[in-house]
C-alpha cells in the first residue's frame, strides 16, 4: 500500500525560508592574510616570522623560507600580526 501522506510545495513566487547560519569562528580575516608576511605568537611566547601559506579549520601552514614549512594548530596561536598591503 503506497504512502498517502499529502505533500505540499511552495506556491509560485513563494520562496522557501533558509535558516540563517552564523560563520563558525567569527570574522573571516585569515583569507586576507594568505600570502602575507605575518608574525604569529604562540601561547608559550615564541614568535614565528613567516608567510601564511594555507589554513583549514584546525591548522595554519607557514612558509618559513629556504624550503622550510611549519604546520601549527590554531589553538597554539595566541596572536597574529600583519600589515594589509594595498590592492593594485
């Protein structure tokens, strides 16, 4: 016996309401830092002078130069300083 549950569709011109979702983690400033020289301070106070190469939800990848790269977990970083270069 087929399921006889009535189905409804939105009327023409009526839009389905999408739930508003906040960005997890607040403002998205890390994309602005990609490819920029940054000074990242770890929670133990050590500074990292490097170029931010990539990031994901949990990690930051820094290019230290001379072929060296360093992956740091975000929770190990206390602050990041950078100067936004003007776009041409």
